[in-house]
């Protein structure tokens, strides 16, 4: 769904320089110079061409300019966020991973890591949060603190470009889309009756390291045993740990199957991790009242 | 392991009446008359014969005596329990189902049900708690409140005899054992490597209706992918809901298998219910880094 | 792919009566009167409407005319077939089930059943052979011999209409298709590697009662672990017994997986029956070098 | 079951040298000197000690004596076998792998390989046939023809010692047994009903490279879903390709399960290979009317 500020690529390709730059000024955080650098190369024709040109401009910029671009980013879950002083994009992005709902302990952990990172690398920690859960952001933090500065400068720049790609994909309407979307789907087969299992309620949760779980989506299987929409689709699947919970006891009872009392299998939890945000994850359930199986499908 | 008060059947068969009755006075709660009624029928030779004789004496006793026997039982999770005023047997039994560790809400629920039950049937609610979890006791409570008084009197007597059987089995050492023991076991097969999965840490939890879980036992699989001891054995498997959690990610990493980061399958929870306390429940796991299956085995 | 004699429904709807009847004269065996009976009802607009009208004309015809229609059919695998004296349609239909390649024993069996059927019902045995294998035709024969004459007359008429529907679907090109097509498909998942299994050679065989097998189709799985075309599609799946054989040993060896010598699992045969010719049969294989699973999917 | 010539180790340990040597003269083919060499080392006390002593004597003998021992063996499936001129042991051993029932083509193949082997190594081809099927013997033949003479001399000696171990295990009754026995077993679980599948007829076949199959054993599952005896036990499981065929359709029909007509799953063939003759192969079947799974169990 286009946000109010969506603009078509055709319009951008035809606009004067000022309009073009204004529309894309914050694709790279507080850095309109990136849009300026590519305005003359229009028309782009495809979103991919526009994105590649902007990314190339960033990679071709000198070390100082790149450093300024990195420095322009806010701390993750930092004081600016608490104070409401972020760009609209940054606010929405940090909220997507739950960084706007941290407990005091979590806030303290982020603060400690932010400080350690700035001390070591002289820039804020940047990660494309739409590709991550809170837990995987913390894991990234720990890992990247071990990088050497040159490695880490390159990694931070890669993340900036990933952030820009997602912003561009949301901002600009074009015939093509950037290949940013992963997918998470399921399928329930009733191997007791030899049929898709229709009408199974299910819920997808994100799990945190501390055992907490956050509901992502509820759905009910349709006649083909699938959900009408993918559980996650059209966007990256945040890297992290998930649990799918299927309510199968009522389904079998409703089909008149004689069950144990209480039913041997009732609620089936499947716990799995996503490691590639752009991957396709199909997690089916084959189930009888006495057995089940799951696997990474396709 | 015999408790300090264990006595052999041979000794009981040869003892004078007084000794015999003293040893078995509280097999039926506060009711030495049951032992008295069968003392003359000695020798029994087997535990089964002794138990059958005592149960027959109870069933043959008049309605008044049976009612007195029922009335002699304490409330479940009642004030007497809180005050430490139970027999040693009742104390241990109620603890086995966690009735000595109730939250205030749970205590209030038991109190309400105890009162409703007494109001309706004029006796305390009796259930063989070693065959149940807290959740299934509450379910029994609700169900049995719907019985008519004649039905419920018979049900209560059945439970009293079940309690007596378990007490007898613990108290008296004999060549035979009463058929009271269920079994819960597991087996982990690595279908990626075609071998039993050795060294897999696992934990068995009891789940409550409110989502809380209580650790029952931890174990590690041996060379055959099994645990050295059954997870529950030599006693009833309390009717209720369980979760077995297997730690498989480290196992595969330790075998040098290339895994996703984070591993697609790491911790595997299997949720299942036990409906027959004397049943044999074998709950195996067939697992690869990308798939798993479980079923009620044998 | 339209055969040379295909004609469009638009053409038929616009043609004079004579042309219309000539084009559809043998949709019902040697019975142009059926086309004649519906010519005035044009235009039909859809294939379904044309088929329904013709079927209604057959059902509305008197007993004598229906009996003549039934009698106009050749014996299955009879002398006329051996002598090459069938209509082109009947020849192709009987060949589809292998009735043109009978052993002498099979020919004798058909002859014996044809004679018994004619003696009992006074008409030839009619079955829509494109929906059957040789084995299921023989089974139909035995079952229908047990019908009473009224039942069997109705059954034979149903089969005649099924035959007509398939002929119409092949003869007439229209925007709609009659719902005659079943589908048989497969999918191979490598649950050792967590990926679709690409490049797996497989073969589908039809099994006879006597243990013989006839190759239906060979295929190789594509990048998604599926075959580019369904194994059977766009036509009924003949009722009968099948075996799918997958060559998985070379696949795992090719991925560098250490296998037993010889590999524990190499060739995987899956034997299954089709009972609904218009059904969708999806028969996946989940496989590691040490395990596999299959099920009726969707 | 001891054969008529079985003798106890105690008897052998106590006998005079002549009796001892006579009893074990043909443990090594036509080579009583091996028994002579160890007679003075008695008493052995265990079968393992006796076997180890005899094997050590063989390995310590000079090259000439070893070569004479190897040369004393008959050709596999050779003219001597056809003419009935083998020792009783060799006759029984060759029959165990079906070498007494070769087609003319197979006889010719063995003759050609025997000749090639003798030409290359100057000794007959020796293999412990009780550990092999006909197909795996032919595969061994091809492989070992590629060895260099020193390697192959050692390999042949290893096989001679394996043959001796099996002969000794059959000939001498002792408290211990040599670790020569593999095992092949199965278990059928009905995951539709959550119970072991009792009364399932099954058959084990050995498959040849040319597609032929030879029945090894038939059995019916007992109340626990297992067979009363292992399918192969107490002896090596011949290296080769097998098929287990389970008749499950009648089982589900007998339990009153509504099945497709014909049943989707009726006869289940499981094809697998044995690579370690002393291995334990457990090949279970988890089955519903619509799905099944198998794996190498333990």
C-alpha cells in the first residue's frame, strides 16, 4: 500500500532536478547529495536502475563523505528514539523490530553496546532493522564489535544501502520491484484422512532470547490447508527465531475422529529460525492425532 | 527403594493379627477395620491377593461404613494441608501433584470446588492424585460435580481403592508388583546421519492450563539415542499435558554438519497429553537439521 | 493440442444443421440422432451447455433407443478390435488402456467376461476406458456382473455419457473445458540438505494384477524438486495401481554426502492406487540417505 | 541349534591332542596344521581365545604356508561345486549365497572372473560368502581384481580368517559367542490409530542386480508391531540389496477404517541395502492409509 508520499518513477524521471532531489532527499539519511549526484542520469526507467545509481554514488564518494553519511544515522534504540527526535523513516524502521518497546534492561543493553561501538569505530551502529528481530540485532552487535575498522566501515555501508533499497521500494511506484521480499508460508496436511486440513487456527510468534514471545499474525487454513496470504510476504522475513502453533485437536474432533481424552496431540508448536531475510521459508505440518512431521519445504 | 516402614509380605503373612493390622492400618485412610477384616484370610502369598481381599472387604462393607471411609479423607489442597495436619501418606500424595505449592488463586479455586462438592455430595472430593497433574485434578473436579450421587459414591470408592493399591505397593515388599506403573520414554534418531542421536540434552515439563511449565526431569540421550532410565517409570504417569524439549542444534554442529546461521532447527518442543496413567508412552524424535517427526510409539 | 478434426464451438454454433450433425455424429457411438436432437437449441456458447444438452437428449430418449445406443458399442478387447473394425474413437480409447496389447490369457479372460455380460444383460459391456487401467476394467467387469439389469442399464448409460464428454472435449475447441481432467504430480524434498532435490530421475509405472509393470512416463526433477509437467495431467488419471520410482542414491553422492557402501537408500519405489480418475494426486517424497516419507498431498 | 558334530569347548580343552586336532582339522580348509599349532596352548576357556590363537598361528605362518592355505580353497561356484566335490562346509557356505543355483549366464560370469583372478594372483578367489549375496560377491570380485598382489594376499587371508570364525562359532559350543552376528528387524506403527500395527503380513526379499527377487522370510507382526524373531539374526546379514513388503491395506480395512477404493496405500515396498554384515539394521514402518515413513532405526 503506497504511503501518502509515494511518487511514481515516471514522475521522478520527468521532474525538474529540485523536485527529484526533494522527493529522495532522505532515502539516504540526512544526505540529499546522493539524489543530487544521480539526477542528471535520468531517465532511469526501472527502480533497479535508480537504486543501483544511488548505491554507486555512495560507493564512489570519498571516505570523508561516507563517514559523514554513517555519522548521520541515529543510535539504535537510543536517546533520540526515546525523545521522538528521529526521521519518520527511522522511527518506523526501529518500531518494526520492537526497538520502541524495550524494557529498561534492554534499553540499558543497547545503550552499553552503542557506547562500546562508538568508542571502537567512531560511528553509530547501523543495521537494516527491517531484516532483523531484536534478538538478531543484538547478535549482530556482538559480532560486528569484533570486526576490524576497515571491515566494519564496509559492513556499515552495506547496511546503509540495504536501508536505502527498502526505503526506495516503499517510496517509489514502478513496474519493477527490488528483490527484497522473503516469504514465510505453511501448509497443513491431514495424513489421517488423506486431505488438506481446512479450518486449522494457527499463530506465528517471534521468540526472544529470554523466552518471551510476540504475536506476529494469526490465520486459519483454507480448503487447501494453506493460508490465504503468506504469513510474511512482500517484505524481508526478519532474521530470528519463530514459533508456529497449530490447533489440531479441535480439527480432528470436528471430523468425528475418536481421540484420546485428553487428545494425545492437540496444540503443535514448531520452532524454527530464519537466517536469510530474503529467503522463502515454507514450513508445512503433516499431522494425525498421534503423530506429526515438519520440514523446510519449498 | 523401600521406605523405612517397608515390610515384607512373608513377615505380614506370618505375623500375629495385631502386628498385621498395625502395619496396614492406614492403607485405607484412618480405617484399620479393612486390615482387620482380612487378617484371618492369611497367608496371601501375593500382593495382588492381599490387595484384592482388602478391596473386596471395602466393597462388601455397608453403605454407612463406606461413607465413613470416604468422609475420613482430607480435602484436597485444603486447610488441613496448609496447616500440616494430614497423614504422612496424604501429605506425600498431595505434594506429588504440586498441591502443596498452590498460588493464592489456585488455593481459592480448590476451596471453591471443595465446598461445592461437599455441598452436593456430603463427602470430601477424593481422587488418586498420584495418577494426576494439578490441571487434570481440576478437570476431574468439574466433571464429577456433574455426576448423580450414586454414580459419584461409586467413583469415589474406586479412587479410594486406587489410592490404597499405590500405598500397598509402596509399603509391602513382595515377589509380585501391582500393575500400577505407566511409563514415559523417548528415543532420538538422527535421520541425517542414519544413527541414534547420542548426547542430546532433553527436558520434560508438565504444562498447566495457564501456560506455566514445571520441570519434571532432565536427561541426556545415550549411545542408543535413548535415556538410561525412562523419563517416568515404576509409577503412574500423571494424566496431563507435557512438553519434551530436545536440544538438537549443538548435536549437529558437534558432528560437523553445515548448518544455517542460526540453525533452522535448534530446540524441538514436543507437546503431548497423557490420558492413561498406566499406559506406556513412547515419544520418539526423528530429526535432521531441516526436519523432524514424532509419533506415539511402543 | 487439437486433432485435425477439431472444430470450434463458434463454428458449430453458426453452422447449418447438416454440418453440425456431421461434426458430432459419432460423439455418441454410431448415433447421429443425439446431435440431431439438439441442433435446434443452438447457440450453446459453452462446451458444458452443449454436453449437457446432448446428455439430456440421451436420458430423455425412450428405453428402446437407449438400448440401441448401448448395443451400438463394440465389445471391449473383442474380435472387432482384433480385426481392426472399430471406429477411430473406439480404437484410440481401447489402446489407451492397453486393450490392444493383450496376452492370449487376457484376451480369453475378456472374451469370457464379455460373453457372460452379454448373456446376462443383452448388451455389450461399456466402460469409459480412458478413466481406467486394464486391471480396473477387469474389476469393474466382475462388479457390474453382480448388478441387477435396471441398475446396470443406468450404469452403462452413465459410462456412455462419460465417453461422450471426453470425445466432445477433444473434438470441440471452446473457451471452457469440461471438468474431466485429473492430475498426478510429485515433489522431491531433500530433508538432509533442507532444499528441493533437483535432478532426481524418476519413472511412473502402471502395475497389473499379475505383477507386470508398464512405463507411463520418465522425468527428472527441476530446481524446485518438481517435474516441469505433471506426470499425468489434462486428462483423467486412469483408475489403477501405480509405482513411482525415484533414483536418489546418485543425487546424494553428487552432493558429496558420505553414504554407506552400498547406499542404504538408493532407489525408492512408492506404490499407490488412484481411485478417482478426476482427482488430484500429489505424491511427494521427503528423503535423506537414511529415511524417507511419502503421503497424499495437495 | 548345534549341528551333529558340535563339540563343547570344555571337551576340547580337556581332550588329547589328536582328538582336538581332528575336531578342528577343517576349520581352516584342508589345513589341520593350524589346530596342531595351538593344541599345546590349551585350555583356552573362551571361544574368542581359541579363535584368536588360531588366527595368530595363520598370520605367523610363513608366506609359503599361507599361500598353500589360500590355494587349498575351492573356486567359488566353480566346477568342483557343480561336481559335488567340495567339503561339507564349503558346500553349505556356497549354498547360503545361492551359488549352487546359478543360471548358465551367471556360471559363465563366475567362471570368467575366477579365471581372471587366478591368472592375476595365482590363487582362487576367496570370500566369506555367508557375509554376502550373489550380487555383492560379484562386486567384490570386480573390486579386488584391481588390488595389487600384496594387498590382495592380505585381503584373502582376512577372508579365510572370517570363514574360520564362522565355522568355529558353529562347531564349538561355549559360554561366549564370537561377535559375528548382524541383525535385521522391523516394527510397524499405525500412526492413524496411535498403536502398534498387529497382524501385518510382511516378506523380506533379496534383490539381484537383474531385478530378480528371492524370498528370504515371511512373517506377521505381533501385538507390539514387531516380528517374534528378527528377520535375520544370529548370523551375518549378507551384504546386498533387500526389499521388505508390508501388506497394510487389509490391516486398516480390518480396523474399520474407511479407505479409498482401491486403497491409496495397500502394499508398501521398502528397498534398502545392507553394507555391514555385522550391523544392526532396524527398518521400521510408520503408516496410515494415506502416508508412510521409514528410516534406519536402532
